[in-house]
C-alpha cells in the first residue's frame, strides 16, 4: 500500500539514548529537537496549573452529595461541562439510563442471645461542614444487594473468600441458611455476597474492621483522618466478573432511547447479588461479634475490635430486612474534545468519574480536579494558538461507584468509533499525598517512566521517580526492593480492582493507564459521609500539592501521547513483563502442585489428624486432585518471539516523521489483536486475553482465562487457554515483525 | 591407669540399631538384653502413676498462695518433704536466707491530661475458689524494682528492646527523665527496666496487652482461660545477665549462717533494677495509652487495646510511687535422695520449683505434681526391692520466681560435690495439654528422642514423637517443618529464658534438660491470681492426662540416666548441632554485615530522606560501623574435629559392662571442659561457653560470649571469643579422642 512506503531517518530516536553531552534525557516517540520543544510545551502547561483552582473546584463539586441519579450529580456534570466549554473544548453531556437501586428499607437487629438494633447511621460531626447533609446523603448500603427478609443464626466467615469457607468446613461449620458476618478486605466486595450465596448463605453483613480502616491505623476523624467507629463503607456489590456497567445492558449502551426489549429483566441480570447484603460500621458489628459463640476464629481472621472473635454459628441470631427501589436513573457523562491538528482521527482519552457515594472528596474529586486542571491548561495552550497533533478527549464519568456505569455505557455506545480511533486511555480515580502509582499496560512503561523523571515531587524537590525508587527500596515488595535498589526501570503496577479503564482496556483492547499519588494520607473514610472537603484539606492533600503533581504527571502523559511523532509504545518492557508473568504463572502452578501433593500426603499419613487438638477439632483439608504438568511452552515460545521482535524493532532504523502517520495507524490497532477472537466459543464481555478479572477475587489478573481455569482446577481448560493466549501473543509478535519491514522503502 | 584397662564387647550397643527382626528399638546406653529389662521396669514405673494423685497434690499445693517466704510456701515444702519421706527417700529441707522485696507502697496515677488512678488489683471471681484469698495474695508488682517516686511524661516504647529505643530516636523522642510504658513480651522482663534506665528513663510501667495474653487469644477467664482485662503479670525484674540467684550472694550459697560480710550491700547488687518498675493490667493501661499524644506508633508496636497507639511523650503525665520492704526471707528447698546401688557417686538430679507468685497451678505446680508422681513411682519400685544403678535426687526448689533463688543457692552451696558427682539435671517448670517440648544439651538428644518414641500421647494413642512430628510438620518453623516432614530426628529445642536448670548448666557445666508438654491449653493468666486449681482443671490439663505423660517422659529420662550401662551421652547429634550453630552464627553475622552496609548506603544516598513523609518525619537510622570479616575457622575447625571424633567414637568397639564404671567417671565430667577457664580475665558466673544469656534479651543463646560481642559490635572481642570458644570445643573433642583409645586393651 502506497501510504506505507515511507522514508527512513538514520537516527534511532524512538529509543535513542541522549546524545553525549546532552543535558536533556530523550523522550520516547520524539526526535531530540521535538523533545526540547515538548519540554517547553510542558513547562508552559505547568504554568497554568494552580492549586487554588483545584481547591475551588473541590469545594464546589463536594458541596453536596452527588451520587449517580442525584440532583447535585447532574449539577456537577453541568458545572464540569461549563468549565470545559469555557476552556474551548467541544463539549457535550451524554445521558444513559441505568439501573441504580437505592434502599427503601434497611433493618438489622439481633434477636438472640440479646436484643440489639444496628444504628446504620453515621453521625454528623461538628468539625465537618457537609456531614450534616442527611437529607441528600445516601444511607449506608450496598448497591446491587438483593431484596430480602431473613432471620438466621450468624456465622463469622472472615473475608468470605473461598479459602475462608474451606476453613469453616474444616471446623464443621456449614453456612447454609445462615447469615454470614464478613469484614471488608481481601478482594472486591462484590464477590462477598456472590460466594456467600454459592455456599448457601441466606444473607450477608459486611463490616469495616478498625484494623483496616479505623483506630488501629490512626486517630479516627475528626481528631485524625481515619474511619470513626460508626462510619461505614457503602459500595457496589455487583458481580463484575461477567461484565461491567449497567446490569441490564451488557454489550449495548444504555442510551435513553434503547429499545424496550434490549434490557435484561432484573431477575436475569447475573451481576446482581442473589442474597441481601448490608455494610455496617465497627460499632454496629461489635455487639454481633461479641454475641457469637462456637470456636475461636483462626488467628489470621481476628481483627481489632475488642472482643474474642468467634465463628458461631449462633447463639447470635439476626434479622436482616432490605428492600430497594429498583429504578432506572440518568447517568451524565461529560465529554470534551480538542481536535488534533495533524492526526485528528487518533484519540487520546483522559477520564475520571465525577459521581460519589456521598460527598466524595477523595473518591473521586481529588483526581477529577487534577483532570480539570489539565484540561484548563490544555485549553490555555490552545488559546495561545497551539493544537495537539492528535485529538485529546477529556471525560468525566458518572455512575462509576455503581459498577462503572458511565464509562462502560459510553464505551459500548461508541464501540465502533473507539475501536477505530482510540489510541490510549489514561484514568485516575483518587489522589493523595505520597508517591506516584501507575497501573498499566507495559507498552507504556517507557512513557510513564520518562514522565516520572520530569515531574518534581512537591515535598522533596526531586523527581517523583527518585522518590518512588526510594520508597520502594525501603518498603516495596521483595521484587520492587530488588529492582528499585538496583536502579532498574520500575515496571508499571498490575491492574487491581477494575475502575473506569476497564471497558477501554478489557472490552475494547485499548492500552490503558491508571494513575494517582498516595501513601501519606490519613484515610479509611472511603465511601462514608466523612470523605469530605474538610477531611481532605486536613488529612489527604492539604494545599493540593499532589493535585498539582498529578496534573503535571497525567498532563505530560496525555501531551506526549498526543504529540509524539509516532505513538510512544515500547515493546521491550512489554515483552519483558510478559516473560516475567509467564515465569510467575509457572511458579504459581508449581507451588499449587507442591502444596496439593504435600497436603494430600499429610492427610493420607494422618499428620493433620495427629496434630489436631481434640478439644478444638479441625478436620483435615479436603483431598484435591493432583495438579498435572501444564505445558507453558505455547506461552513461552510466543513471548520469546515477542521479545525477539521487540528488540529487533527497537534496534531497527525508524521512519522519518513524515512516515509516522502511517506507522501510527498500525500501532493504534496493535493492542486489538490481543482481544479474544470472535470465533472462539462464548461471547465474553472481557475480551482482552492478557488482563481480566479473577473469577475468585474480581481483581484484574494476567492471563485471566488461564488463571481462572487453574483456579477452578480445570487442567484441560487451562491447557486450551494457554494455547489460545499463546496464539494471541504470537499474533502480536507477528504484527510487530511485519511492522518495520513494511515500512522500509522498497519492502512494501 | 589400671582401672582404665577394660575388656571390650564386640557388639556396638551404645548406638546399635535394633537387630533384624527385633520387635524392640534399642535404648542408648543399654545392651539389648538390658533394654528389654529396662522397658519392663518402665512399665512397672508407669503402673504406679495415677492422675488422681496429681489432682490431689495440685489441690493441696495450690490451696493458698505460696510465694517464697510465705507461710504456705513453708507448709508446702514440709508437705513435699513428707511425701518424699513416705516414699522412702532420704529427705531434707535446706534453708537459704535470700532477698525478697515485697511492696509497701504502690501508686500509679495519671495527672494530665486527665486524672486516673490505676486500680492495680485483680478482682476475685465467683467461679474461682482461691481468687478471693486477698489477704495472702502478693499484690501486682515486679520483684527487683527500685524504690522510687517519680512524676513524668509518658512515652510508649513497645517492648523496650534496644531497637525500640532506636526507633524512638528516629522519631526524635528521648526517654530521658520520662516514664516508659512498655508491653510484656520480646524477651525476659528483667531487661525492660535495665534498658529503660540505660536510656535515661525515670520509671517503667509494663502492661499485659490483650494481644499476647487476653481476649485476642480467646475468651477471658472465667468464660475461657485467658487473662481478664484486670489481670496482670507479676514477675521478677532482676537482671539475670551478671548472675542468677540471690542478688546479694553471687558465687556463694546464701546459707542461714553466712558470715555478715559475705552479702553485698543492696546498692552494690548489679541485678536489682535502677528505676521503679510496675506491671499493670490491660484495663489500667488503656486510659494511659489513650491519653498519649504524639506520633502514631509503628504498626508492629500496636497491640490489641481498642485505641490508637501513640508514642507520646505526653500529654499523658503520670506519678509512679513504689516502696518495698527489702527483707531477707527463708527459702526452703526440698532434697530427696535414693542412693544408687552400683555407682552411688554418680547423681541424676530431677527438679522443679514449688514456689509461685500466687496460687501457681500451672506455674509451677502442674509439673511439680508430675515430679512427685515420678518420685512416688520410683519409691514404689524401690519398695519392691529395686535399686537404681546411680543415685537419683529429687528437688523441689523454692524462690524460682524471684530469680532462681533456691536452685542457685543450693548449687552454689554444694558446688564442689555437684561438680564431682552430678551427671545430669532434668528440669520442668510447667505442664499442659499438647505436645512435648524439651530444651537441652544435644548430647542428650538420642536419649530424649528414644523416650519420645516410648511414651504414648493420651489423646491420640500414638507415640509423643509421632505427635510432635505431626505438629512440627504442619506448624513448625521452616527448619522444624523440613526436619519433621523428612522424618529426621528432631533436634532438642534451644534453651530460652533461664529457669532452675541455669545454675547446673551454666554455672556448673552439667548436661541439662528442661521438659514439658503444652500448646493446647488456654492460659495467659501466668503470674496472676487466676493461675489456680479451678482454672487448671478447666483450661490447662483437665484429667491430668498430660501430667501423667510428663511423669512417664521425665521418669523414663531419669530412669535411663540412672540405669544405663554407661551414661547415655551421644556425641554425634551434639557435633551436628554445633555444626549447624556455627553455620547460623556465620549467617547471622553475614546478615548483620549486609544489613549494616545496605542501611549505611541508603542513609548516604538519601533513600531514607526521600522516602520519608515530612508530616510524620522519621530520621534515617544511625550510620553504624561496618561489620568486618570475622574468621569463624577456629569454631569450624574445632567442630569438625568434634564431629570426626564423635563419629569415630560411635563406630568404635565399646567397653563391656564391667568397664563402664570407669568410662562413666570420664563421661560424667565431659561437659565441664566447656566451662570458661579460670585463667581468662573476669570471673563470670555464667561459665558455660556454649550456653549463656544474651546481654540484650537475657534469653539463653549459643556461643554467648561471641554473640554478645557481636551484639555490642566489639569485633575484636568477638574474634577473641571465637578463639576461646573454639578452644573449649577442641578440648572437648580431644577428650573424646582419648576416651576410646584409653579404654581399648593395651592402649592405656
């Protein structure tokens, strides 16, 4: 094809080291000359960032509760749209009609061995100006709970993970027909009622243990920033493992004029919990816990409430009654565009949600105001005559808290054009004092790493890269310590629980990042009425210094994505990260094999039986099927091919700027090849074969199909998924192989 | 010498494997024929053990508080002596006059930021029949505290270990002139006021955190067996690192007629604390902790009380006033002898203390009643005409709780004859349901291991060896798991905090064991009024099944020591254990070197500074002198020599029974060669060069002189002590080399 015949520059600027004597480090995707210009652009960008802006927007956006479907949520969307417009963006608000249940009835009472009625309310605090807005606050509840009215004995089941139920079983405790009392933590909360229901529980109560959130961490609010005794964590309990977004409209956007038959009946929506589930405060949990009898909980299950943690069942018996208004509400996404001057058909998307459970200062407004600051600065640059090479799109999503509603429905509505045009998505969801933290696809490692080197930490006046390296050297995981201390490039973090990047990454196959600062805040008030402007200003980011740092960081990432000569994907760290991931997968399967064999041996040779205390009996674990050898070579070979291709590509002559547009068109689509091919059985919503939710924890894992097959001990399925995933990586490598050859003159 | 010319048996019975087809495993030190007879003897011994005896003695001995110097303590000594006499032992009570301070004044009050007066009292409990004996109970206090009246700001200093003060220093907190609030745990309590005083503290308060002792572990007494909120731990705070025993009479027995000038003035006794120190309950600690301000304590310092643990200093300000009656009291040791028929000059000593802080059911009566059961059974055997080959001595020590007073003063009083005659000492100090646990010198490993194989666990009806192996396979340290799972012989445990074996092992150089069962009890009431008969019968060893198991186990050990053809020392596990210990010493020095270098590097390259949170500042650690290479070859060579000698000895022809008496005379003295030579500078009380107290934790460590030099970073001293300790092991090996040669016909 004609457009692929491109001239070649003799300099290797894509991955070039800085020329000797040069003061400036290189920027991936930029020639040295353009790197200098880019840094000048970024300096101008920085000059438009003002902490006072972020503080003012924070105050405005958190002034009243603003959940999806709320009046102030709509006001906020309009306010945000107004800002974007005032900065020159082509802005619109898109509406979706989504399921958002809110409680009509919440009742939790203990009826034996003594009576206690849970308060289920967070008291206003004099020092917190918005905590008294009780009329507009959503009460403490879990969106996605079933309606229900159950009375049953209580069982304490720790985090409610599969291994927790296995431990209960070893102690002869069956949760069938019981209400399980769980603590928050140990994975996405949506899995708690799901797994509880799978084990036969009739209801589920989830409390915030002070160990994770409250006084154990530091002084409770308002003395310190941590969750007060009566504070509780709202949150969605949708099961996001089949799909994200509106429970009633998988695969299609929940646009206002969606045809009647296109919505699932609520009973058919697999993401809605099957049993009633209610979050409670530590103060409401203590009487329940203290009333439990039966065996003392295993040591690792005991939290920080001042009582002996028992397992039950009973004598604590509780009545749990929940009823919801299952209404459709409008979600308002704000979308603001600045068209690219050279390659307007290539889009860089930057998003953050604007809805909150209550006032939501930390979650999500802390990072939303950084996004607004970025957009304002970009607007100022544009007002001065500058235009980005590529199109930049800012998005403020609604309904994230209820299951990524706004982002998913928008992505589904615009799937075709996004598949064609969207080059990268940069997300954030919260920000605080501390070190920078970016999850992301590894092709963007070099981009992020170079940006880290150019942003100055506001506390320490060194690059945020240097600060991150220092923190990880001292406090990181063993792997992080090793890499950081050795001065190696720090890999991006794995994705954790899904947020608004999910539809772009996992459904559409778009390279995504999720970025934020944190680690020095006093928090714990997550999803409570205390996540407020007053709290934020005292305990999270006083002075908005890290709000500015986030704007500088995400702003540079967006500007470099938008301005690079060619899209700044680096395949070498991508290949390296996959090599490590395959190694780790192999190690984890080997460990599972050894652990299975050892456990089975110790059951067979009576070790468990002999070690057991007959006054506190614990049955041996179940004997499990042995883990057969699993041949990872399809993955290993594909990744080795990818590594060779990536290194060859890095060393190959690169096209001249004039050729870059053609190259870009291919790079933009590169990640799409990793989506699950349509011809495979099933029609999964999570199509990305490298990143997807664990069926056990709902957190994002690598090689999800393989991982989930291993987790359910489906060895045949695992072998098949190893082959399929290997083919996807093969395709990616082949695409890479073709890329430089096709672009060399006379080769096309 | 004539008596060393001995005939030689062709069979290797000392370490012989069982002959093929034999049903009975061998017994170390016995010929196969004598092993059969020994097992028959042990079966008869077992037939005299009755759980009801132990229960009755327990009830009698714990009926009233019986600390050293108390009326009931003396009654108990007389009761015990009466039992021994009734069983035919040559019994006497030996009196010592020892320092035992008891409180005249105890006052602890918080004067700012609010007033609170600590209750310092444990309430009687209706369900516990002895808990109301308030007239005779010693109050909550630490024996060995200084008198004092101080008012100062409070600082929380975790366990009060050296590294805890280093952490405070990094947070800019100096404890000079302050009162430190500490929690129990992390080493012997005597180090707490010692280290606090060394850091300039004016006073010291020590509380029982519910994490270690109370509701976190299980239901508090009387619902469960754990320490109630208002329970507290009495205990000695003598600094046992210079010497054990009476603070005023190091090296000499505190006999009643001790010449006036032989006692130290109290001010000159280095083991008495320099500052006032008081133990308190969790209930008394909570208001103090909750009133502390300043930084939040590091995560590892936070216990289970329901408050945020702060460091201070202040605003909590406390007044601590303590005054003691520094009186001499009488300690009454009960000593009961059964003379050996063949080698009466070789003594086997079995001891347990009889004094308690209050009623002392678990500590120490649980194991004392097992010792009594053993003595009764031995008496019954003797009444049937049997006599042991060697002399058996039973001892019930007084004053252990106040610093091993009874055992040490007796050992010092009888040092010369004990040095000549004492072949081994078998100690116990408490017993409970669970698995067997023996600390000891490794020459006794085979003896103990074989006994474990012959005692049946009362719950599981397998050998206690099989049960121990099962528990360690599942729950042991990584080393224990590896050895247990591989079916290897389990090494004896290291000695921990010193108890009554200390003078025999460390001062006199006698092979010692310390044995007990445990792990399935509900305890935590240690050194409180709740360690009672009622508590014991419900939560520690209902039915006294493990009391019988301990009698069977310690009884066999004593009987085999008393009856063996030659003293059953096995040098192969001894050499193996030292080889491992030298390896571990090297690894720990290497780790210290690496950690020092890494820390110094991270201070120098500003890593600590960059990682620090400026709102919660923590200074970098102090730069420390680098750890030079330390040449362990003197130890390695000596241990290699020992290993070769031990293996050669194990394989060598062994003397006939008629020759054994002469061999025994040498074996009996073998351990003495490990005592520190008199010509070395200083005159340490702890003379054993392989086992002695750490100067930091006061727990027994291997190679104490080397270890302590390393801990104080005295590299030259460490090198010297490596040489000295190596020489001691060399001497032991040479002694071993000479042994078989001297005994072979024509070689002497």
